[in-house]
C-alpha cells in the first residue's frame, strides 16, 4: 500500500492528501467500516440539562406570571365578570405568554455553538420540548382562573393561544436563520405585539380576528386563526434547516 501523497507509476501524486487522506489510509489498513451516526435521541438526551440551564428563564417567567395575573383579574373583582372582558383578558394572557416565548431562542453563545455537529433543528427542538409541557400546564391554569360561568369556549380560545405561541416561535426561528443576532427576542416580541394591535384596529369586519363569542363571524374568525397557525408552523419548520453556506462550512470543519 502506498503512503499518503506517494507518487504513482505515472509520476502523479496520490489524491488522498491531507487529514481526509490519512483517515482513509488508516481505515483501509485496519479494515474498519465507518459506523453510522447515532440516532438523534441518543445525541439529544445528554443535552437536555445544559439546554434547560441556557433557557431565558427570566423572560419566560415574566410572560407566564403576567399572563396568570391577567387571567386571574375576574376573580379579584367584587362584581360579576363580563364575558367579553373575560375573553379579552384570556387573550391578553395568551399574548403575554407568547411574548415570553419570543425570547426562547435568545442565546448569547449562539455563534460558538453553531459549528457543533448537533443540527439547528435538534437544538431548537430541545428548547421547545423543554417549555411545551409547562406551557400546556400554564394554559390549563389560566383557563381555570376564569370563572366557569363566563369562561369562553375552551377549544376556540386554545386555538388562539396556540396561534400566538407558534407565531412567536416561528418569528424567533426566522430571525435566527436570517440574521446574526444572538438575542432576537426583543425584536420578535415587539413585532408580535405591534401586529396584534394592528390586527385589532385595522382589519375590516369581515377579516376580524378579535370577535365576541356571540358574533356571527366567530367560526369564520377561528378558521382564520387556524390558517395563521398552519402558516406560522410551516414557516418555522422550513426555517429550521441550516443555510446552505453554513452547512458547507460545517461539513468542511468536520472533515
């Protein structure tokens, strides 16, 4: 067997130069076969603790705490709560949590962890997986804080809350993919808040999202909420992929 860079009979050098050539020669000499990479969950499980510790706990706690405070207002009133007030307070609570979720991907060490073998989809999926069960428990608590007699339809309001959350997360994912910002949460939360107020004030009646339960357009409005949820989820899923330039850089770095 020829060593790396040894000239052949025709005077040309062997093309297996550099680190990759050394790896190829060593593998050929030992007769070893390269093993496939381990399954994703094997890589992800050891990362759960460090990912949990790196989450923006202050922003998430602030959003969740403000949301529960808003949802609990009807129980603090000395007079019977109005159904329209309770519906809007529940919406405001869902928006507060979504504003906290907009900070979920804030990571000051982002540029030092980008070249690691674990892909962006796994890293972001771990962050979302850490907070998703807690968000479900939080929403259940917010619903129960609204008195049963004036509680709006659970399924419809849950759809609105889910749309808020997915919009916030999708905005954060898009910001991470298309910018070099390490903490895009402020920009994403400001955009979500501004878009919510603009939708409430500027959308015509036939496209309204903020409708009362007795409004004849209630079902139509929630079909629009479902459409927003689907579009946001697809946009976020598409943005989970690594940019082509970064994938090439990572591929070269791992050789």
